[in-house]
C-alpha cells in the first residue's frame, strides 16, 4: 500500500488533516505520523460537518523524508497546529532523485498550510490505523 492508497481509503483523504507528531526511525527505516483526519461530510448538519478522528500513518522502507523550510512570510511561530493536504509534487524535486527511487517505492508530498511548504516522503509501504479504542471515534469540532 502507498501513502496515496492510505489517502484514498479515508473519507476525505488527508484534506485539512491536522498533523500532531512526526517520528522518524532511520535505523529501522520507518516514519510514524499522528494526526486528526477530517471525517465529516459537507452534506452533514453544521455541528457534524467538521468532525475529526485521531489516526496514525506508518511508513516502512523509508527512502527519504524532505521537509522544506517554512515560508518566511508566514507567521509560523504563532501556529498552534499544522494542517496538511496530500498532493503530488514530483515537479518540485529533482528528476534524478525520483528516478533513483527503488522500483517498489512510492513518493508523495504533504502541503503544510501554516508553512506554505511541503514535506516529501518516499517509502515502500504505508498503512493507517485509527488511534481510538473499540472503534469509538475521538470526534471534535474544528475551530
């Protein structure tokens, strides 16, 4: 499974997901991201529309992690959260780097709204799990 497959399995992908923790273990070649995923539906009543649920993405076979610096014009020190969206930013990276990726790997980017910058990830496997107990969701209103 790729990171894009994970996105496609979620109700709204990673659109407006809130990233809380990013942990990299280079010797093991893993990355874990803890986040709140938007699970609301625009057709829901307003009190349910902005529901979020805690989850974890695990990347295995980590090939690289590239974090662009925040845009200096953005007030990053005032940010209390990082809002992300999954996207394809292949055109932003060197073609030589992308062509050097192992055959069974994937590449995906996360746009960080509060930074106006990207996090680029390449790996060989991805999976998602909810971080709540017995299927009970941790829901909250955004805002």
